[in-house]
C-alpha cells in the first residue's frame, strides 16, 4: 500500500515545461480571464443580437460566439481541475496525518504490553 500511495503523491513537476503547463489551468480559471471573456461575449454575442454593428475585424480578432462559449467552457473545466487537485492534496495530507497517528498509537500500545 505504501508504494501506491507514494506513486499517487509523486505529482510534483520535474521540468520547466511541466511547471509552465501547470500554470495554464490557473490562468484560464482566473477572475481577470473570465471577466475578459464575459465582456468579449457581450461585445461579440449580445450586441449583434441587439442589432448593434460589430466590425468584421473585431469578430476576426475576438472570435465569434462559438469561440467565446468554448473558452468559457475551458475556464469551467480548468477551475474544476484546480478544485479537484486541491481537494486531492488536502485529502492526501489528511491521510498522511492519520497514518502517522495510527503508527504512533500502534507503537504506544505495542510498548505498553511489554
């Protein structure tokens, strides 16, 4: 069991590329990025529905409703991933603490019977 727990615990990035890639979910699910996408969605999706002219260049650069909604979906997925990883790390540290307490109790009970 110790080997499987240590394998699960070995999720620390080892290369610079892994460290950079670990920043992507945080950047996608950040408040500034979500606010930017919301404003972009209003500009590129809601304004044209209200018959306000949005230039073709703005649509070319900013994308269309498909791009904006898929980006928001990526933000939701990235936020979910961050939440799952955070709770996994917290659970893993709680299990390590429980294991330490059980080992201490086992040693205490073992030494008391001798």
